[in-house]
């Protein structure tokens, strides 16, 4: 608390006003005297994601470029990522292949990189929009599960993103430099879950549990559809909380060692 007070004193009233506007009372933690402290961990994590997404410059994203990105994702999902050529994409857009290079001088690699950035940007802002409406850490967690599951089921390109990321982790296939960017995006998103868990009072390592939750969501098309989505959301939220409270791998190994010595 002393450190926070010192920072506020140094930066003055404008920092206080900024903090109050960015983080309303229900978003901040409080001490035993009820005095408001800094933002809860989950909102620190959300702010980091917001800042990162703000680095994407979509000012040059014309309607034609956006149509090309959406078409690339659509074709990749239908025919496979590696089979989509500049010629195929141009045919889908009813333009000549050389015209694509006017929008994307870097060719296919630029389109791949830009498509993934575009997809993650839309996903990230949708998640932030969902959690901004929440008051508690549990509501924050539930909103993430709800929004992610909805997009997973309703947007076919979500499966393509998961496939590309999973494949690249085994056999590097993304354009140079994009692998590390994708890793950082995934880490920022997982940090939201990690921070929400801490704010819910779970102070153990929950990485394994978070990966289990995301596996359930990312495999949603195997166990639900658009027609069953409302029920699926309720089930996914319920299952996510059950998985979150599973003992960690370290605890399981400790139990095994203890059993072996008896």
C-alpha cells in the first residue's frame, strides 16, 4: 500500500482520476479498512491485453484488405491452410492475382500474418468487451468462457486458428517471426484466466487446469452446435469451475510419492 501511495503522490491527481475512471470501485481490491487499492489482478491482465491490441495498426485496413483477410481465413478453413494460393484467393475475390500484391506486397506470408493478427485482434476485443461488463472475479471468468465458446462454435475460422497454432508448435510452419508473436498472444489470453483465478482466491499454480479448460472450449464443435449453444455455455462454465479446482500436477505427484513410501 505504501508503494502505491508513493506512486500516486508522485504522479498527482491526474493519475488518481485516471485510475478511478479506468477501474471503477467494483474492479479494485480493498484492504481491511475498506480503502480502495490498485486494480485487481484480472484487470491488470486485461489492461495489458488492451495495450497490446492497441499496437496493431488497422488504420490502413481498407475494405478491400479486410475482404482479402476474411476470404483467406474462409478458404483456409474450407480447403486447408497450405492449399490456399494467391490465385485461389484472387478468384474468390473476383480480381486478378497480381492485384492482390497491390494490397499485400509481401505476398502470401503477409496475408497469413495479417489474417492471424486480424483474427486475434477481433477475438481479443470481444473478450475485453465481455469482461468489462463484470463486477466479480467469478463473473469475469464466466464471461471469458462464455464469449470464447460462442465464438468457437459460431465462427469456423476459430478452429483454423487452433489448428495453425497446434501444428506450428510441432512443425514450424508459420512465416518467420510470427511464431513468437502467436506465443505472446496466447500467453496474454491465458494470463486473464490465471489472474481471475488468483482474484477468486486460488493461489496455487493453475496452468494445467487452464489448459484443460481451453481444451474443452477449443474442442466445442465435437460436443455442441449452434442449436445447443445456450445449454453448452452453461455446461462449459460449470465444467470450467470443476477443472479449476482440481489438484495440480505437483500435488498429484506428491500423493503418489507419499503412497509409495507407505
